[in-house]
């Protein structure tokens, strides 16, 4: 498991443990913030320090940072701990969503991780989420959408760094630093 996936696993574990506390401040953190924190979109030392957001801001982030995919195009063997992609199940109107759930492992009977108002954070099945949200805030059976988080753009290629070395005889050489494992001598001077 790479570093990013390990972070996601740790964040899921952290969020899951917070709801066991008596009188949690955690109730003030929205399900949108929880889902985006788990995916690493929102950062902070812990879940209680991430900023809260409402459905308007969540819809804006969804448009800017995620792309919709058809339900039939969703990978059937997806696991957040093995894939480089991150997915959300969005419930309600995508412009003004009602709920975000992080898709974790499609081999699990409860592959969706999210925060529900009365139950805290945990894993749910699609049927459980449908029962929870259908009929509230105008959510119908066709108001369940999948979104894939966009991959960050690769940084622009930069010119290699030049390293000048000088020996005791006065000769020097210039090295191009191209990667941690590959250096080449450009030319010997003098």
C-alpha cells in the first residue's frame, strides 16, 4: 500500500473512532467535509480541524475537482486501497448535493464510507443509503451518482539543475541533476 492509500486508511480509522466519544464536537462537521477529508482533499492535523462546508460549497468542489461517471462504467472490483483513483457516491442534485459517500471496496457488503446525521461515520451498503435518503429533500431513486476525483496535473518539465564541481588542480566539471538515480556528466572544462 503506498503512502497516499495508507493516509486514506488512517483517516477512515480516525473518523470512525471519533463518533464513539460522548458529546462529540464531531457532530458539527458535515458529511461533505468528512468525505473530502478522507480523500485528502481537505487537509488538517485531524478531522476536527478541517473546515466545515455546506451543500453549495460541496457542489462547487464537486464540479471543479471531480468528473461524473456512469454507474455502469464504475469499476466492479474497485478498492480504494489498491487503485490510484478515488470515487464518491453523490446523493441528491450534484449542484446542491445532499450527501457524499466515499467508495472504499466493492468486494465488501458495505462499500460506502460516510457520516450519517444520527448514526455517525461508518460503512453502509447502497441499499442502506437508499433507504436513508430516498424521500428526503426530494431525493429519488435516480439521484445517486458516481464521481471520480480528477488526478492532479503533472508539473511542467523543468530544466535540469546544474552542479559544478571543482578539484584541487583547478579543473571543474558541470553535472546535470536529472533524477535521484541518474546523473550525467555534461562536459569537462579547462
